C-alpha cells in the first residue's frame, strides 16, 4: 500500500457509473416492454436474461417452507439474532406525530405516516445476501409500511437461493417475485397483472438495476444509488496494525473499485499496516479483487497530528470510518461527515455489516456530506397540519394579505379577506 | 368548473417538465463554461442573459442597508412576525443525537450533524418572493448550517429587489451573489474564485434552474424539483362555497398548469362552488392564468359519502389539502398522503404560504405518497455510531463470522476472527 504525506491530494471520489449508451438504451427498452406488455414481458425477459422458464412469478408457500431444509440451524439462529439487533436499533429511530397548540386556538403539527408499499430488490448471483434483505426490510417494517414486496432474479432452475427465502420468512415477508434486473424495477414502478406497483424501491443491484431505478425515480421514490464501498481508518500509535489491515481488506474484497484508506499520525503504524496488508492478502480467497482495489484505491496518509488527520477524514467523508486511537470516543464530536463511525479496536466494520443493529446501507463517494444511512425516516413521510381558529385569522389576516400582495398574488390575499368579512 | 362523479378517472398528475433538448444542451453548456472559466463565465453570462454588467458578484453591505428605504414598515413587521412563526415551528422539528448502551459495554447511536453549507436559489422576475427565502433559509438555520448562501439573478441595473435584500437581512444572511439561472447552480455546485461551493442547493426556479439542479445532483444534494402547484379541498354540506372558491383560485392564479380540485359529498355545494369560481374569477388581476388553470386542471368530484371522498383524496395525494367538513379534525387520521393539511374554515391555504409556520415547500404531483415538506431533517444528516466492547465481540464474533462466510466474504470473517485470537 502506498504511504503518502498529508499534503497529497486526498480525494477518494470516483466517477459515478452512469452506464454505457448501450446499457441505457437496453434499460429504456426493457422498461417500455414491461409497461406495454406487463406479465408477458416479465416471463419473456426472465427466460432470455436469467435462463429460467417460469410458470408463476410469485414464490409459493411451499417453496418458502422447503428452503429451511437447505440452511444450517446455526445460520438461522445467527439470522434471528441479527434481526433482533437490527429491529431494536431501528425502533429507537421511530418518530411520533406531534402538535403544538396556541392560546388563540391555532393547532400546528407534523403527522408522520408510513409509506403504503415498498419493493426491495435482492441481487442474484452466487452469494445470497441475507444481510441486505434484513437491512432493507426492517426499517420499512419498523416504519409501519403495510405492504413489503421482494424481487430477486431466479436461478436457471427457476428457484431463488434458500438463504434468501429463509431470511424473508424470518422477517415475515410473503410477497416475493422471481424477477430481476431492469424488468423487476419496471414492474415495481408501473405494476403488471401479477405485480402491483409500489411507492418506493430500495436495495442494491448491478448497473442495469441502478439505471432502471434512476429512470423510474419521480414515478416512485428510490433509495440512494450506491457507489463502490469505502473504508477510512483513523489511527494513532496505539492501534493494532493487524486489525487495521484485516479491516482494510474486508472492504477491498468487495470490489476492484472499493477504496481502503488509513489516515494515521504514526509513521511506524503506517509501515506496519502496509506490510500486514501484503501478508494477509496472500491467503485471501478473493485475493485478485482485493489486490486490485488496494493498488488502485488504497492509500495510507501520514498526518502531523490528530487535528490534521481529522481534517482529512472530514474531507474524505467516508462511508465507513473506524477510529482506532487512544481515546476514540472523544473524537466523535469532531467527525462532521461519515456514514457509520466504528469506535475502538473491537468495532471491526463487519460487526456493522451483519449484526450490531445500525444499517449497512450507507452513503458512498463523499455523499456522507449530505446523506444518511438508510433509516426509518426513509419509509415515512410527514404532512404539515395547520388548523387556524377564527380568532387567529382575525388577528393575523391583515399581515397575511399584505405579504400576499407584496408578492403580487391578489387571489391569495382575497382568500384571506373573504374570511375577514364576517360572512360566517 | 366541471362537476363529475367519483367514478371518473381521478388522476391530477401531470408529466414532469424535463425541458427540450435545446434547453438541456444550453444548461450543459453553461455548466461547462462555469466549471472551466469560473468567475469570468459568471460575469459574461450575467451580462448576456440578465443584461447586467456587474463589477462585483457579491452584494455589498451598503446595498443591504440601502434596501430598507424601499420597503414599507408594515411589511417589515409582517416579515418579522412570519420569521418568528416559521422559526418556532421548525425548532420543534429538531432532532437530538442519541445513543443506547448495553450491559456488555456496547454503545450504539445516531449522531445528527448539520450540513456544512447550503445555497438557496431565489428566482428573479417582477414579484420578489420573500416567503420563499424564509421557507428555505429558516430550516437550514435551525438545523445549524453554518454557511448559508443566497443567489439571485440581478435586474438589468445590476441590483436585486429590495424585498429580497431586506428579507435576507432580517434572516441574517450576508453572503448573497447576483447570479441566476443554470450559471448560479453551477457556481454553487462547483465553486468559482468568488463563490465557494456548497453541499446542498435548494429553492425554486425556472426550467433552466431545474435542469441544472438535476445535472449537479450527486455532486451536491438538491431539494425536490417542484411541479405546478395543487390544491384539493375536501368538503361536505357544512362548508362555505365562497371560501372554497377563493382558495381554489388562489392556487389557480399561480400557473396555467396549477390544479384546483374540490371533492365533496354535496351536489348542492358542488354547484355553488362552480358558480362562485366563475364569479370571483371575473375581478382577478391574474384572471387569464387562473381561468386556463381551472379549465384544464380544475374539477369538482361528487362522492357518495366521506369514505369515498377520502379515498379520492388519498389517490390524488395532493400538495395542499383543505378539510372543510363538520368535524375536520377527526378526518386527519384517515388522510394517508398530503403535503400540508389545512383544517377547518379559517385555515385558508395562504395562511400556510406565508405565515403560520409550517413550510410552504411541499411535494407536488402525487409525490406526497413518499415525500415530505421541506424540513429541518433535510439540512442534517445522521451518522451511525458503533462501539463494540471486547466482551461483546467475544460473545457475538462467531455468529458474525458465520454470516460473513454465508455471503462468501472471507476477509470480513477474518477481520472478526483476528480479534478473537487474543492477540491484544
């Protein structure tokens, strides 16, 4: 891993992948097919793209139950514990509707309401990602969303991985469709005979899924479009180099474009971590991916002191930040931008990926400057409540009309005036 | 106004204006100029597009002070009262960071942090909109945003309207630039020599501003892109037809594409409102606009009962909803989708536009299904806090590793395992 001084250019931002023109055209074309032909398009596209010749799009109750035979009991217990932890953390985020009353009779407030329906995209591929299902479904459930739908591309034999089905069962999700790619996003946004549309779509996917989400945004809401994963470790001379190297590699194995960065005040630690990364890399199953990531997007910054190091961290605004310093808790207040902050030597980033409770869907690519982890608020909306009394309008009506006329909006002013004329 | 039965198609959604190809090209071209030439491009574009030959982009302290001579004292007092009301309402939205501690030493939480910097776009044109400045600036101030910048296109003489400058002064906003259109959005997103970039851009604007906001989204955050304004009035036979007509027209005068809808259980009220609208239209200064809006996007639905009427309202998911029924408060719980809900005969919609306190920046075009009024949360972000103790990791590490391996992520599992080996 390259070691550079703090004066180097510190950006780890990467260009957002907006696909090739061919990919964008393919996505537009798929969306049009689904809008025009509904289920027929879904069956045809699933046959062509996933190689699965389905009779039914929806997963049956029998399939759900049968999946349990293929998942170890230990894993089921771990999934149940993770669900409990994630639920507990998200329940603490839940907001109440509130109102304030004034002496003149005015009532103002915010009414918090869950979304009606949400669709969660679950990617296919070799590794089934139960954690992604939990992280997307649980905040929606806690928010009170009544209808939660899952979509996932079937394997060639027309099934979904057992891990996906068991996780869904454990969460109580019963409406699951065997569709993937842009066609699944189009079905969720526009609806077909078998797949009623939803109000919001969340969950990760490949470039086709990402482009389709962009295309349907506005018709429905979407979550953020995630970039490659990132970790920044902030460490001083008290930190353990092997721990840090292992954590950097746990990001690097995700993706060749993933980024792993150490910012440290200790030249000695910098050198130890660089050596440990090389050593630990050797035996990793995903060595090729991790090596490319470390080579292209891995860097160790040596700062003169913690103040300077923290400046760099805020400049990077990382998705994951680990703080491994003598007094890590005391530094949290200085961190202005980070998706998730892992504090101290035992808070390895995978603790948050699967288990601790906070969401692992986090803002990437510097967007932690203005975005938050996926959370319960993302599955609710607020409505303002304004109840003015007659007395309140009589007391304030003249000022309201004056402001309306200042803006040249006479009909606005008259809507107030007509109520001041004592007609009712 | 046309009166139809509830069985008619109830959508009031309009296509989102994504501009012509020429407009999109113009915007791309302007953004490129600003990125490449900085201030030079801003001066040149402001001369070409706004006809103003500026020496300085930033509004001076003297200009701010001089503006007070051009605004009536009554208006200043009304602005001050509105600011107080809006601040009070938004302060009640403010969230605290929180944490939860467990017996095994684990600490989990959410840290709430304001954005560093926000740019507010203030449209030019004949009517200066002080209310729009208040509604965009106050939530950012309450959130704790340190740097709040305003941009607004200058008049041909190189000045900004006095109402804009006085409102900014009253709010304590001191960093104001005389730039508008796509060039202002580009400067806020990318920064120039005189205009440091911001993290989020909010505020309404014309199609060029909207397209530029879309183009820079991702680089910075933006607020929603608003469609034409809408009002839906839900009323029974107890409602006052003149009030309703006045409120419908107060939306209609905004824009030929604005939509004004009455949903009522009373045929008699339907007919009275239709007649009142015609009558009140006659003397409106913006009669032509309001008439076109009512003709193209105005409709009165007659429902069989309140249950059915409320179904229609939820289907419409309006930006503004007024409830004028015998017991309006009791219906709030049944409203699932609305940007702002105005309750009872004295809560005319303009009360909320200017004065009551809740924000007037609201979700349009059915997006109230999943979006909220502009609020303090929009100017903060959350970071998750995860502090695991050694005991917590020892108790749960095996489950975490198992889940990581289930997903095929060996480096994740090893980052946990290395900490369980008792090396530290």
